[in-house]
């Protein structure tokens, strides 16, 4: 017999799944600011009686931490993280979410959400938070279906709070017939700068020149800061402002950041790529690294003597790692962070060295 779906309460008696609890705890460490995001979420929830609210941001911009903080402050919210190993398949998502909603064998999310909605008081809200929606593996999903089979329509009082990296609208993977709002963190430079400085001041309080320098170097990337600040404190605690190559995090031997960037690299150029595909992607990558400030698809195609359409397709697939700027009526591309570009430069150099060794 199916159990009654769980309604929102001030506490979550069942708690979040064990595999997510550590993630939530880690992402809450040294959390600061982001008030503008929480205000936007609150306004959306009060403005609409159902809907999808999506936080979009470059890798390391703090999306996961924001969601973890929100869940911590609102323990009745159902939580799911697609970046946890084994959790990026729709089947696992549906099983986990349905179990959190009701301890039963029910696997129809739509049915459960309707049951929850029918029990909600007029002002009650039922919220499901999904972190890293872009991490999903859609291999076994029905073609044309929503990511994680998320509902196209939502019953009253039901909301989804999502985070994902930048994406091309035509490749959003979602068809929604419900109120929705997208908050792009990149559109709040001043608020991001203030939060970054508040984060840095947890480590340094008096070296204003250094704080200003590191704020600029961080490019509003909290992953970069979370890795580099402890290293600076440990090795350069006396005079941190003397650290010169702040953007070249790889020179500081930060294994956590290098592992993070390695994940990016493997997503950009999967190990199972064909030799021809790999060579073309490496050629595009090489031009992007050499023209760090920004370069157009047309220029890349011309430099490597490739079809511009093929280059544009590669850049579209790398969209989450790139910044797009319109200059002189053309779109130009650059990497989202200088330290990532430096990492890629070293990867390319290492790859070239290995190729030369193999020839010899």
C-alpha cells in the first residue's frame, strides 16, 4: 500500500539521502552573501503559485553552494544533486525523489506531485531543488523528453529550484508550460564582487590592496577562491600581497582545482573521441588558449583550415566553459577563467611533449 506523500514542514524528519548530506555540508562551508539570489527566489515563490526557478552560472560561480545554503535554511525542501557519482541518470533521479516524497514503490513523479498538491494548504509550497542539472546523462532517456523527465506542467503549490551552467536556449532540454524565471549570476557583477570580497575577508582582513587584486583575479569564481585562499594562508601568510601569479593556480600545486579542471577537459574532449574528432577539438582548443582575450569561430576556422560550421558546433558544445562577447558585430569566445586557460595550456604542452616522445 502506498504511503501518503510528505508535505512541507518546518523540519524534514526523514532527512536528505546520505549521499547528499555530505555535499550539502561541504558546500555550506564559509558561505557568505548571495542575498540577491535568495531575494529573487522568495519573490518568485510569492509571485507565482507554481513554477521553475533556475540559477545559471559558470563553473565555480557558487551555484551549488547557494542551493545547499537554501536547503539548509529550508529543511523541508527536497534535494537532489546530479553531480554525485551514479546520480546523473533519470531512473536514479525518479527513484530517489519519489522515495523522498513518499516511502513507497511509487515511481510516477507526476502522480506524486499531484497528490502532494491536493493536500497543500492555500499558502503551502512544495519545493524540489536539483543541483547541476547539466550533469545529466540523457543516453537512456526517450528522445525529446525533458531532462530527468521533469514535468511540463506543474500542479498548484509545486516548485522546482534548479541550477545549471550556461546553455544555449535551443538545447535547454526542457519544455515547460509553467511560470519560470532564470537568474543568471553573470548579470549581477556588483553583487558578485561584494560577495567575493566578503569571502576573501574571512581569510584576510587588513591587506586591502591584496583583497582588491585577488577580487579581480578571481573573476567571481568561488571554486578558484576556495582552493587558492587556504594555499595562500599556508604558504604566504606573512605577506600574501607578494604573490604574483594569482591566476596561474596550477603553479601553486592545488590538486583540488586541477582535478576540477581535469573534469572540464575530459568533458570537452572525451577519452572515447575518435582520432579525427580529438585532433580537431585540440586544434580549436589551441587557438582559444593562444587568443585568450577572445576570438571568433570564423578566425579559428581560418587559422586551423577547418570548416567554420564544424568549429561552431564544437564551441556550442563547450558553451558552459566559454564567455561570449559581441565585438564588431561578431561573436567572440574566451574561457570563463584565466586559471582554467592556464591549465589547458599546460595540458596542450604536455600532450605535445608526449607526442614528440612517441615519435622518438
